[in-house]
């Protein structure tokens, strides 16, 4: 028999069909959730601006309230502030960073409160004029639905993550009708891996949501557009548009978190911040009414050149100001639609001066470039813009401009708008893909085939003298009786027994925990995951492994993984090895976060103070004087 038969291009997973079936259900639920969310936005828009109980799609720009329109966003901010304070703080923000944090640091568990309060709060905020889109809230809501359904079944944390991301991506598909872009968003921002075990269920959920969307919203693209084929001169214009879009994205991201810092310095509880942000939104809505709400109609007009240059500039400025202030206040809303509008506004301005393409091309190009640079997800932005318009002639300019914008933002910004908020909570995320060295090896490549074992009848005293004396060769040894592995013994265990129990105790009685073996065809990370879940994982660095034989037969003691990997423990203990995340101790981060909220001090400053205090105390303890 060929011993390499277990090696393959992709790891096999017998649970994949079951997880895919759950993803189909989640895709349907996310589609229904998207319909409910958009219906809530329409309902609250009619209630706030027109005083009617209706689900008709009406723009808040058509209101006749005059100066009284300033009070509407304030009222919405007050309601959402109370909902976040007394309901769930997780509804604050635009949703995607919260989903990333739940995946990396919350074991992909989300509460039912989020699934209910997030669409409700977003409907109130956007319906009262908030300059946001529905995509962020539906990503959070769909993710919560996927997580809740996963928690009803016995699944692993990786499978729960897959179902959470499936719900988030399916929700985005249902809102925009862009299933391929939603899958790419999942890969670039949420999944933290590229494997069939996660990619296939997510893609299946997006496909189901794409077909289900036709029932509620039809099949036509959201912003149908057709431009002429670009000329060679368009490459220079794409580079210029990419640089300016990257600068816009960097400026918006920097301004957003500076505004968030300003709110953090206010001597007010964060519950009142959305109302203050609503005041700025109301003033901006009075100056430029079309800046209020989701603004899909405005994006369509910008793409089709239906808005004059002066109005586009005013709209761009007002929308940027009210969006940054409102999102910085911690209210609930999405970022994709505002970025689309801001990018399209920039393209409308540039379309009058850039050569090499018709003016209608540049709002689309800048729209995608701004989105890709802000999110740090260029492939998502390119395919997203194509999915929204179905304009195949624009694909090449989209590719060139978006990659230039992404490169500009990567050089200028340390973090994207998606990860900066998480970093301020005490976490840092590396977004570059990499292959863990352990993923390339199986146990049979590093295990020891010549095994020294302790006989079960040997006493503790003799075991210490024979195997753990001056000629000790290994850190731990298997305990054998009749060719069956009873467990693993190391020096620390035997010395502890010698001090507290009878030295003549047999080695078999010293084995305190049942040892679960690994197959030689198992990959090293899987064996390490099993070892971490064992009660005695911190004591033993070895596990028995067998090659295609019954348990207890031909046992081999696996070599230490650290030597095989050529690195430290951090290489193997990260929960997601393709994108390593460094996490602060949650027992420190939680109380510090509460202090940051009550004292209006940035969390990272409190974390630094805590570290300095700990260092001073350690220095005092180590001082001989």
C-alpha cells in the first residue's frame, strides 16, 4: 500500500455536505432578513418624513418639512442610543468590524439580540435620514442568523464561522444582487482562509440568496449602465483616478476616527452621541436634502450624468461630512452605499477633465476604486461594481484604477476602516494570507518510528531512574501494556507523584488522563488542536501515533511540533493560521473598555497605562533591595 495515499490537494471533510445544507437554509433566511430590513427602512422613512404608515420606496429628499427636518435625525439618534444602551451595544457601528471581531475573538457566537435589534436600529437610523446603506446591517444580521442556526447544532468553531460568514455574504447578495462580489468579500475580509470546507458553503449560500432575491427584488442590476470601450489613453486617466480615489479613501478613514476620538472626549455617555451626530445630519440634510438616507437614486443619477457639476460637488462635501460625523458618533448604519456615492461624486467631477473615456465611465471607476481602497478589498470592489452595472466594457478601467487606489491606501494607511476599530479595542489583525509551515506536513513525516516505551508494571522510582536520569533522550514516553498504549508520562508528572504518593506505584497507575492517539495520516495542526483540547495539554509535548493499525498497535511517539515547524508556539496556537491575529488578554480588555467608556479616554491609552504599571510592579518584585 502506498503510504502517501492520504495526501491530496485539498483536505477532505465528510461533514461538508451537512454544513452546505445548513448554508442553503441560511441563504434563504438571509434573503428574507434583507427584505425585512429594506421594508423597515421604507416604513420608517415614510413615518419620519411623510407621517404615513407605508412601505413605499420614497426618498427623504422629497420631504416638505423645511427647517424642521433638522429634528428628524436627532430623534432617530436618541432612539438608537437608548436601544444600544439598554438592548445590545453590538448594534453600534456599521457591522463588518463587529462581525470580524466575533469571528476571530468570539468563537463566531452572536446573540439573538443582535439579529433582532440590528435591522430594527438600522431601519430607524436610515429611515430618519441617516446617510448610510443597508449592507453593513444586513451583513451583521445575516451573520447573526448564521451563527444562531449553527449554535443549534453540534458543529466546530470553524464550521460555525463558515455559517456566520455564509449568512453575512448571503445578506449582501440579497441587497445588491452581487453574489460573486459577496463571495469575494467573504474571502478578503471574513473567512480568513481559502479552503473548500468554508468557501463552498459560503458560495452556495450566496447562490441561493441570488436566486431568492428575484422573488422580492427582481433580477435586474441595481444601476444598469453601458459605457463605450476605453482607449489606450484611459490607462493614464485610470492611474490619476486611482490615486485621487485612494486619497479620498485615506482622508475619509482618517477623518472618521478623529471624529470618533472627539466624541470620546465629550463628558457625555456614548448613549447620547448618536443624537449629536443626528444634529449634524439634520443640518446637512437641510442644506442638501439628497444627502439624506441610503441614496441609491442619487448614485444612479451620478452614474448616468443626471446631476450638474456644482450640485455634485456640494453633494460630495455634505455627504462626506454628515457620514463621517454620524458614523463616528457610534450610530448604526453601513458604509458601502455612502462610499459608492462619494466615489461616484468624485468621478463626476473628474469626468469633465480626464481624457480617454466618456464622462459616464469615471463615476463608476472612482466608485469602485474608493470602495476597494477604503475596505482593503480590491477584488471585491471590482466585481461589485461590475455586478451593480453589468458594464463589461468598464472591467479593464475598474481593474487598473482600483488596484492603484488600493496600493496608495496600503502605503498611506496602517489599517483600513474595517480593522482600525478592532485595533482600538485591543486587537490587531494581520490581513495578509500565508501558509502555516505545519499545514504542509503530516504526522508520519515527523514522528519517531523507533519507540522507547515504559512498561506498565515499572514503578515510578525505576521509571525516573531509567528514563529520566542523566541519559534522558525524550521529554515523555508512552506507557505500554500488552502492546496497548495506556498513556503518556513525563518527568513533571512522575516527580509530582514521587513527592505526594507511593514511590513504588506502577507506571500504569500514574497515567492520570486517557490518551487519545492520532493517525499517521493526520496533519500536524489537527493533532495540535486535539492536544490543546486535552485536560493535560500543558504537560505533554508528545502524542502516540499509529499508521493504519488498530488503536494501541505499532504506536509511535510523535516528534515535538515546534522542531518540525522551525518556530515558536505562536505559529501553531493561533486560532486561524492563515491570518494570524494577536489578541490582548480579554480579562484586561473588558474592564479597560468599560473605564474607557466612562472616562472618555481611548482604550489604547488605558492599555498602555496598564502595561506600564505591570512593568513597574515586576521591577519592584525583582529588585534585590
